[in-house]
């Protein structure tokens, strides 16, 4: 590798964020070298990435996956397995992109920061669930946490000129924008008839199925409120949600003097991905500009908290703190999986999360072992509710 090129580990390379990261890397091969990747079930795609980028190390889920991948790749590649494999590759590159789905991304978040790497974070579930543990490893020498989630990337950019004092005292509040999802404006009765096809039809973003469903319930925005508190050290009472159907303003920061800074761009995840890779440099983009010569409407409205109770549950989890956000996220993973498997209706997703949260017993979350215990307990309660 040329000494000026930065090595990149892309974990979750076969997913929506993974594929878009590969597209950025194709255009930036003089700056970055992809050295390590991981995937879940899509082993042929993983093998194709190894061949195209001449990747040196791959993490897979199991020994069976390793055997199958080994047959698909006819060259010398190190293949590591399971959580340990993911953690190992997360410590192996200058920049670690966490594009794994759900709680399974935890070893990447903790591994990259613990090893003093730049973590380019798409996987919000790990940060939401493990916020107190992430706070402990975030201060490792060299560790840097740069958000890929578009709202948090926008806030990161808007805060760049602000003195990074604990709690950002000159910030009145963060305003997270939300497209409102496919069910914006639907009545409670219409929502009762919402189908999987309806939920998977996002109006502005093309994403993996889980986050697309999360966007339809507004649980995605709820998780993002929790993500913002963990990332920026700002209490949830100073994080508001604003529905902005065009997805052009990606979020805003309101300062105590009444100034509001916003970041605008076309809705394309390659922008925040490129930002997280290139920081402090901006990478020249190739995905189209906003056209200010044409009339453009930017609308803002409050979210309908009655129709979308997920937001309230997330604020309540933020108020409880400790392991409550981990429970919320774990229960939601179980519920969304069940919905995608046609086992429950759309309306049951958030109802199941609420029923699970009723069993939460306060826990300050001071160790990895306790996080795993809480995650398992929440999943157990969620599955028990599924059977009732
Ligand atoms: P996808 O479902 O498209 O991709 C997920 C990736 O993780 C795939 O590579 C998948 O492998 C892998 N994976 C899934 N389960 C496991 C597991 N148990 N162990 C190891 N690897 C696993 O998801 P997205 O790309 O949409 O989202 C990824 C993360 O980024 C999520 O946390 C999401 O919230 C966040 N995010 C996504 C955005 C988007 O635009 N998509 C926007 C903002 C945040 P395989 O496919 O091979 O099975
Ligand atoms: Mg987002």
C-alpha cells in the first residue's frame, strides 16, 4: 500500500451502506485502500468484493460460511469468524466503517474505538444500546467517532464551528429532521391496515429493510434521538424532531442566540459516507447537486406523536437511561424481524416494544456482560409477547 493511502475496513460490506461505501471507494482509490470486509449471508457478493478490491481479510459469521467462502475465493485471503473475527478486523485499519445491521455491529463499534481508530458509524443500534460503554472507549488515544447517519453527520458539520465544550452550552437544541416515512398523514384507521409492501416503500431514501421499517414506525427517529444524545453529550430534552418530507435539510442546530445552522444536500448516503472517510478533507463528489435555479419547497411540520408512539418510547428510554435504550433497540429488532417474516401486523411492532419495556428493571449498564444479559432479557420478553 502506498504510504499516503489510508486503510479502510468495511464491516457489513454487502448491505445498503456497504455497497454505497464501495462506490465511494471506487472513486477514491488514490486516497483509500480497502483491506478488510465482512458480510452475513451474501457470500458470492463478498467473494466478488474480495476479487475487485484485492481485499486481504474477511470476517464471516460461522465456520460453515468460512468453508463456503474459501471455495468461492481462489486466492490467499485470511478469513476470520464470528464476533471475535469482527473485533479483530475492526482493529486492523485506519478507518473502520460499521455498516453491520443491528446489535451484531457491537464488536465493531467497541473494537474500532478501543483500538484507537476512526469509527465511521452507520450502525446506530450499537451506540444506542451501549452508550455508557462506548463513552469509556471513545477517549482512547487516536479514537474518533464520525457519524454516517445523515442527521448526525449534518449536526456534526453544523457543530464544527462551535467550541466543543462538554454539553455544548451555546447550543439550545438539536433539530433532527425526519421524512415522516411512507405513512405520514395516515389516520389511525389507515395505519391499522398498513401492509409490508406499504412499509417498505420509503418516499425519499433507498435503504435496507430493517431501517426502512423503522422509518415507517418513526422508531428510526426515536433511535436517532438516543444516538444524538450519546454522540454529542446533549440531553434528550434538548433534541427535537421535525418532519421535513423533502429530506433536503438533513438536520439543524439551534444556538442560544437564535441562529439556526442547517446542512442541505440531495438525499444520498454517499455524501455522509464520504464525509466520514475524508474528514477533515472534503472529497469531491459525483452524485449530483441541489439545483437552486429551480423552485424548491422545504416544508417543516411537527411529528404526529399519537399515531407514531415509538418517539415517546424513545424519549422515555432516554429519561430512564442505563440499559433502557438497549431494551428498546433489542425489542424493536425482534418486532421488526417478526413483521418482515409476516408473523405480526405493522401496528403490533411498536406495541410489542412497549409491552417489552414494561418488564425493564433499572440497570446502570456498567459492563459488557451486563449489556449482553440485558439484550438477551429484552429479546426473551419480546419473544414471549409474540407468543401471547
Ligand atoms: P442492510 O441490511 O442492507 O445490510 C446489513 C449488513 O450487515 C449486510 O452486509 C449484512 O450481511 C450484514 N449483517 C446482517 N446481520 C448480520 C449479522 N448477524 N452478523 C454479521 N453481519 C450481519 O442494512 P443497511 O445497510 O440498510 O444498514 C446498516 C446499518 O446502517 C444499520 O444499523 C442502519 O440503521 C444504518 N443506517 C443505514 C442507512 C441506509 O441508508 N441504509 C442510513 C443510516 C443508517 P448480508 O447482507 O451478507 O447478510
Ligand atoms: Mg438517519
